[in-house]
C-alpha cells in the first residue's frame, strides 16, 4: 500500500503535495476545536419509572410531574429549588385580612404552546376543572376551601374561600394545580400543551418522551439553554449505570441503586450528588384490623426496629431516620425518633401487656421496588426477635397496590415511600388506607389551615408530629435521599428535591 500511494502522488509537484498536507493538518484540529467550543444544547435524562400519562392534574404518580411540571406546564405560582413559593403566571397577589379572599394579578401576553391565550377565564376553567364534582384531580382536596371564582377582567382572578386555607398558595404551586386550557385539556394526558419553556414533541411508549425549547416562551428574563430534552425510561439499576457510563444517558437525577454509587468513584466524566427529598419510607398498618387496632402492638413493633440497620441494609446507609410522617426539610420539623426508640425488651413487654406474649402472625403487602423488598426482609428478621412472624407478599405497584391497599384497605401492613411534601394531613383523611381515627390529631391539622401565621403553623405541625410518633399508625423508618449521577458538565439540575421534579429551565452544558 505505501508504494502504491507514493506512485499515485508522484503526479503532483512536491510543493502542491506539501501545501495540501499542511492544509489538511491545519484544517482538522481547527474544525475539532470549533466543534468542541460549541456548547451542547441537547440533554438525555434517565428515569426509572415511565409515567402512565403526562397530565399531573388527572393522576397522582409523581413520574408525571417529573416530566412535565415546570417544563411543559406551569401554575399561578411555582415552588422553587429551595421549596419557596414564587410568582409564576400570577405576577402578584393580595390576601384579605380575614384570609378568605385571594386576588391574583395575572401576567399579560402569555400563550399556550398552541397559541391559545392565558387569562383569568382560563385560570378559572383550570381551577373549576380541578375542584368540580366530576374532578379526578389527585389533590382535589387542595381546592375544597374555594367557594367561588370571579374574573373582574382578563388579568384579575379572585378566589373567594369558605374558610381560611393557610396552605393554599403552597398547594397552588404543586403539579396538580398547573394551568390547563379549555381547548387542549382533554388531550393533555397524551399530548400535553402548557405555557412552559418546553413543548411536547413525542412519546414513544416504553422508551422515551421528547421535548423541545419553546421559542415563544413568555418569560424573556429566562434564558433557556437546552434546545431538546429527552426523558429515557430505564427501570433496571444495572442498565441505568451502564447507560450512564456509555454516555447514552447524560443524567439520572434519581439513580435507583445506592449500592452502585461507589462504582462511579473516580470517573472522569460522571459525578455523584446526594441531596434531600420528601420520600418518607413508612410501613403502614391497618389500624382497623386486629392486632393493629391496639396502640401497644404498634408501639411494640416500632421499638423492635433498629432504624440505622434498616437504612444500612435497605439503602446502603443513604437515608435519614424519622420518627413521624415528616422530614427534616419541612418547616416545623422536630426529631421524634426518641419517642419509641429501639428496645427489644420493652417491645416484648408491650406485646405481653397487649395479650400477645407469644407474638402473632401477619402479612405485609410489599411493592416490587428494591427499597420496599429489602426493608421488608430486614423488618421480618427484626420482628422475629420479639416472636412476631411476618410473611412477605410482593404486590405489583402501582395497579394492584392501589386497588388492594390504597383503595381497598385490604391488608395488615404495607410499605411505600410517600413522596408528597408536607402530607402529614393524610392521617386525618377519611377514608384513607391507614384507617387511623384520632379527633385530636384531626383538629390540630385543621387548625393549620385556619391561620396564615407561619410560626403558629410550625407549632401545630410540631404537635401533629408528636401525636403520630406516640400513636404509631405506621412504622416511621427513613427519608430516602436524592441520589443523582450525571455528567459533570451538566449544570442547573436540582440536587435537592423539595417537590418531585426534573426542572430543566436552568439546565445547561458547561462551556
């Protein structure tokens, strides 16, 4: 080959050949430098769970909002990365002294991705849809205090309440409260149309959802750097790690395998990030079913649990122990893990006092997710130490778990990570799967909404935490951390998670 090449090149003059060679040598690195200097504008982001739909106003799974909230859909207000309520489609608001009238001034010139204008009549439509008799909104209770909605003009929205609702502004920032338009609302489940910085492009079921930058985005103060964002759905943790290491996926904000986090140590391209979430891992008990209707039994089971061992075995030591249905992120948090601390002897004594000196048998319905299976196995061994036999029944999540446990309350014990922020009030709901009845707790939670005073609300939240820690309607185990793995050049992803989300507004590749 070298000899043939030289014979062909001999037809060129030495000067021409040299010029061509130098030109080629100079051109190649120059073009590479230009390519490297151009910032990337596409991001492929991994998620373990594929949402069943893309409209967070009609279904509860958090994966829906993790794709569309703050990307496609926006609300009157938003919750920022610090967990604070900030203006969004409403630029300002006023609350009457009695706390029963909220007047919002809406932004002008905002349109949905299909060109439909956003104004007060659209906002009224979205809220009426969420609170109406036929509403399937997963947080319909958020809007229960609203008595009527008025639209004095296109830029003014007035909410008249039946009674004060101290958390209303916060609730209006949730995915379930986003603004949807009359023309497109019916099809948002499969083809979402919002006012956000990204437009929906396509959904390949079982594989990915694609979004693209909304060039007509209303907020000119925001400089959206990504032109395209792709959400890839990969359930298997080993496959998640492989996709990250191969570069097929740029970021996995909620990486599913804590035991694999160390496999990224020393990686030149990928970084690991540990943040806070609202994911409270609790083993709920059916308080209406024997023997869990006896508080002493529930307390005994709680005292049989060494939370530190649970966290180490279930989630490789990543996590924070909790003593009630509340996280250290939440305002008014108090540490209640010492109310019923790990104590085998006291646990046995309580069981005997309750009439179960030889223990008892029961079944836990545990979803297939790794944290639930691992935690169940650890609890099984711990309960055996006090003579209690627990059988583990794997229950498919979400469909069968929702049908049997959440809606049917047909279970002894179950385990799940509650993802909703500040949702301590679920123990006051009737019906709800815990079947917990405590009028004192209900009154405390109701009083939170009767005041807009933050200090008073935090005091009441503290009282609520103490009641749950004492009564133990569920075994309070730990808060799962946000384990993220992504390319070190990707900037702007939320390391902490005050609300389940993948907000892309500020995400960009480092130049």
